[in-house]
């Protein structure tokens, strides 16, 4: 189970929202690159970036901050003589040129959300042009998919869309329960498992992580195809310690591997 720190960018700052509401933004840092370095020092193995302004504007708005984070990741890898960790970004990505530019800048994965729902042909083209580097973000409330920075609910069912996108060749699905995002009320495990069982590609959970118990609960169902979880407000406010939680997730994953190996041997 991979714990992925989120760095949400608004007006060049690192913030967290409650239920996607731009008017309920808490600024945690005015230096996103330094925030990235902090999580790297805490053992992060991947970073999740969101251009919040871009999600609402439909085009990149925090590109300078994104580049600064990528450079911080490179510098840290060089300083510590380790491999660069993957960095993924979503928010306002609506055309192939933007994807190509971001990948050339050094991003590992591009997350397509609203555009995937509104223009599935674009998603298919992106998967074809950049195989293995396109993740789709499915944001939902009460089983219905939301778009436009969560401001609009569509009539699409989560699983129907997920299976359609899987057919296009997306690398993974990030599933966010809008009602829980930023609220630290626990992950919607039932809905996440249901989605993971319906597709064969990895699912990354998002929204609602509060403490170590939430991570442990996700680890119990990771065998269903849940690869990781995005952590936001919990790690910024200190209800979840990233280093401790990742160590615990690794421990549970090792235990699960040993258990299934013994079962197969029998």
C-alpha cells in the first residue's frame, strides 16, 4: 500500500480544501517545493499534485510551482544518491500539448479528470500517445461522477465509466469520494473496493484518510486491487504520521504476502 502525499496548489501556495470548496482553503505553505522536500524526507515514494486553479479554469495555472517541485525532487535524489520518485499531476489538463509539455518537464504521470468525462476521445488519444503515463481521476458523490473541480454532478455511474476508461488503456484510477475529501471522516472503503473489483487496473483511494486505523483498514483490502491512498489534510494537521504509516503499511503488506504464500503452498 503506497501512501501518497498530496500537494494541492492554489495561487502558487500549498493548500487543502474541504469537499473541493475553493472558498474553504487552508494555506499550509507558501513554498510548495519546500513542502515536497519535507515529504521526501518523510519517506514519500510518490507525490500527488493538483493544480486547483487549473481545475476550475480548464488550463494550467500553477506551472511554475509544479516545475519547482519537480526540481526539488531531482535535487533531493542527487543529494541523497537515490532514485527520483514519481510525481503525478492533475487539474486543468485538456489537450495533448499540455500533457507533452508536463511530461517533458519531468512528471511521471498525468491525471485526467473532467476532460475524460466530457471528451472521452481525448482520453483515448492521450493513452495512445503516452502509454503507461495516463491516470484517470474519477471524483464521485453518492455513486455519481462529478466534473469541473467537483462543481457539477454528471449522470454517469462510477463503475460504468471506469470500465470504459480501462478499455482505453489508462494506467490506474484515482477514486475520490467528494463527500469525504478534506473531512478526515474515514475512507469510503466499500465504494473503493467495489470499483477495484470491477476493473483489472490498480485503484488509488482518495478522500477521508484521518489516522493509522484508516490505513490499516485499506491494507486489509489491498488484495482487491487497491494500490495506494492519497493523504492530504491528515498528514498536514498531524493526525497521521506519514513515515510511521508507510512503515505500518509495508509491515501489513509483508504479512499478507507471507500468508498467501503459505496458503498456496498448502
